[in-house]
C-alpha cells in the first residue's frame, strides 16, 4: 500500500501512451468493463490488464464489482493532488494581480 | 437502466474512527476542508441529512439510508439550490472506509439513475478538491486549497 503514496508510481503510470489512452477512454465514458476497453486498444487482453493494474496501483483507476462484472472508473484525486502541489501555488499571485488591476481601474473611474 | 456514476478513491494516513468523525459529526473540521460547507444529521439510518453552505443556505437535502460507523455511510441526496439540478431528483452517495496498512482507503461513489446527469457532472468536479483537502488537513494539519469562492488574499 505504501506505493500508493509514492509520486514515482503515479508519474510512471502516466508515462505511457497506452495507459494515457485508457485514462482518456475512462474520461470520455466512465464505468467500463475490461472487454469494452480492449475494443479500443490494439493490444492483447493480457496487455490491457497489466496496464490497468499499474493504473490501479497508482490510484488513477478505481474498480467496482457489479455482479460478475468489474467496472473501471477514472479516479482524478491523485491528479488533483498534483494540481495543488504546483498549479495552485501560481494561482494566488495571478488572482491578486487581477484584484489589484480591478481596484486600480475602479479607483481611476471615480 | 442508464445511470451516471463516479467512484473516487483516496488513501489517508489516519484511523477509520477519525475519518468517520471528519466526514460526519465534526462539523467545524468539515468546514475547514469542505470550503465552508458542513452537513447536519444524527448520522443514523433513517435520519434526515442536509448540507449547509457557509452563509447558511441549505444546498442539498436527503436521508441517511445506511450507517455502519466507522465503515459505511449511504446518503439519499437531492440538490435543492439550482433548479436544473434539483429537477433531476435523488442521487445516492456511498462512503466506504476500509483499513489499508497504516492508512484508510476512502471510496466515494455517487450515482444518479439517469444519463447524462448535471448533478453528477457538477459534484464530480467538487469531490476531488474536497477529498484532497481532507487528506491534506488530516495528514498535515492544514489545507492546501483556498476557498474557490473567496478570491481575495487571505493574509
């Protein structure tokens, strides 16, 4: 379970075009079965399973059993954490700059 | 039957009991990671449930369908504030807390029996932010994200 907290696992999982394609497919339509996903990739069923296992280990994909089917969902929570780590840091000065601009322009209007 | 569902999962270094408390009765803690919002309920099966914004508006209402502390909570959830979301009717939100080594696996499943669903689209953007904030607050004692509704500098 420690690997789920390791950012290396997350970035390795993202560093492959087939795995990104799988995430794109789930982003377009969530809750897909393995059969459904295999139809969109030129790869063996075993290959797709291995990619999905890596995505699940990185917590980018969550699975739910519904009857005999296993459904795959895109889990955006680790991506949100990346966003917060870097992007959110740059948001504050930008918002402050906009706020300052608004205040200055509104002052000159008076 | 068509439905809209998302499943979001996060692993938090804490105990099931602390996480249960953070998701239910500890409303002051909830406000810190839920951007000022909190939920009100007796947190037992059959009791009413509502979500209240920082300025006191009831945005969502429903009922606790299942409560098995500190493992499982199911909420019948209907939005009340925006007409286009309210008209879609009831959704179901399931929270599952499972021990996972030194952490707790928190799974949130939110389902609406219609496809597409504006409510599911709306809440699917909010949940990752709330869960990330909750994880940061429990693990480090402070949140990372500022309230998106408050654009001023907090200093």
